[in-house]
């Protein structure tokens, strides 16, 4: 398998926090968000993990240069944001031919990741080429809501509509088969995964519901709420030089001041 973690967003809704620190590295219980994603992936059969980089490029590159990520995690710099499908197209040479995990890694996600992989590999309905992680949301009007058939396959998307038919939301975490990458290769102008790729594959997208935690930490209130969530033990429990420096960064004080 391969993985593409999308971590290039500017985090405009999190300003002023994102003026000094990237959204994907915001602290959750003192550790950076992206490290939880990499810890969750580590130990599974991912031969290559790519992380796209744009906003706060220097900080992301320092984070990714840590010894614990050597030889398996690579940063891909985008001078201009390409869009999710555009990033996939840009990385085709490193990804094609394999099942690929595509995840918006600036969301806070706690799930049974092994079960997600197992469902896609062994239990997804015949004929599906994508498995989308879903979750139950308390704010369906602000999310992309999915409608499923009797087999759990997506038959309709409702993107931030005023009266969505339910609260099962698209979590923006996908496992995709090589056929989808070939389609992108044949359609190089398709740049947006949500509006260009997913609608094309309606009827061939399986779903797996995350009954754990799935939060968009794109606003300060949600980021603060995440600080109270239970966190897993990281694959790397010891603190390296980067982590010790991170603990002295002003972002922690800024976040604490917002909670008062």
C-alpha cells in the first residue's frame, strides 16, 4: 500500500494560530496532530507515505526530517496548491499500481485503523474501487452527507445542504484502488477529489463508519475540544529534540489563552 496525507492547507479559520504554526501540526495533548496520523499508519504495510507541504513549509520540513520518519515518509512541496486530485496526479509515479490511502491529515481522527484496512481489503462490496470513511456528525448542514444503498455503497452526496437526509458524513479519508489512479492519469485536468472524482464513482464507493472520534479542528473551538479527547499511545513514546523544542513553542500558550 501507499499513503498520501494532505497537510498543505493554510488553516484560515484558525488564525491567528496558523499565523505562527501550521494547522496539521497543532498540538493535541502536547503532541502534533500529524504525528498521530503517522503513528496510526506505522506498523501497517505502507511502503511509501507522502505528505504534501505548502503553508508553513519550513516548519513541516523540519518536522518530517526527524529520524523516526527517515526512509518511509517524504514531504512533497507544492509551490501552488493543486487540489486533492491534482496532488494525486502530481504523485502518480510514486503511487500508481497500489492501493492508496488518501487522508486529510489536518482532521483529528481516532479509529480502529486495522479494521478500516481489513474491510477494504476483504469485505467491501464487489465492484467498489473506493472505501470512504464516514462518521456521525452533530452538524450535518456543515458537512458532506452521504446516502447509502442496502450494501453500504454511496448512492448520493449532499454537500453542505440546508436539509440533508441524515447525519452520516464523509470523513475525507479514503482507500482507493489503482483503477482510480489510472482514471486520474487519463483525466489530468480533474483537480478536485470531491467534485470531480467522487461523483464519477458514485455506486462504486463503499463506506466504513468510524465510531470513534472524527473532528474537523479547523476552528479554535473544535481544537480546544480535542484537548479533552482520549489519545492513543504514540508509536514513538520517547521525546526527541524536535519534540522538546516544540514544547517551548508559543503555540501552546496561545491555545491555552483561548480556553480562558
